[in-house]
């Protein structure tokens, strides 16, 4: 059985119908595939390491009433802009035993070769933290890097 195709306007029979892209259809495929492959390869590049570019420095630890404020400065010494930077303060006693920790996030982004001040507040801390010889260490606990 052979199917006949007719024009809906004039009723003429259509004998030759070609639904291909032509002889150079691979050029049309390249137009869509190559940029897609480039985008995938570009997004799979290794991401930078925040621990190599960001450093946190302790400036002061204040004991005020029933809270502890840890004041510090974070420096971006790399070439990337970091967002959602988390800074953590850890407290140790004189023997090096871990007591407690607190953390905060920097608002916005930290641009290359810039610094930012931060404050971590612990409300109603453990009594051990209010004693003498408490060692405070601040460090960068995490950060995000967005390519786009």
C-alpha cells in the first residue's frame, strides 16, 4: 500500500517530500553541541580551595557580663571572590582540652585582596570559658565560590 499526500489548498498530489536538514546537517548539530560541550568542560574545572586563600586572625576576646565576644579579621589573599564565608572560634583550656565553639557567617562577598572584621558572640557560655588561661583559636570553616 502506498500513501498519497495531497495539498490541502489546491488538491495536487505531492510525490516528492523531503524532511531532512539537507546535506550539511552536521553543521547544524555543531551549532548546538559545541557550545554545550564547552560549557560542561568549563564548569568542571577544579574549584579553588578556600583554605589556601582565606585566613582568620584573632584580635581580641572580651568577657562582658554573661557573654563572650570574639573579635577578629579575615583576609582574602587569593584571586577569587568568596561568599558565605563561615568563621569558627574554638575554646580550649590550659591542658588543650576542647571546651566549646561558636561560629558566624560574613554577609555578602569577600573580594580578592580585601579584609573584613567579624565578631562571634557566645551568650551564656559555660563557666569554664569565663576562667583564666582559656585559649581561643579562630579559623575559616567554609566558603563558597560561584563561577557565574
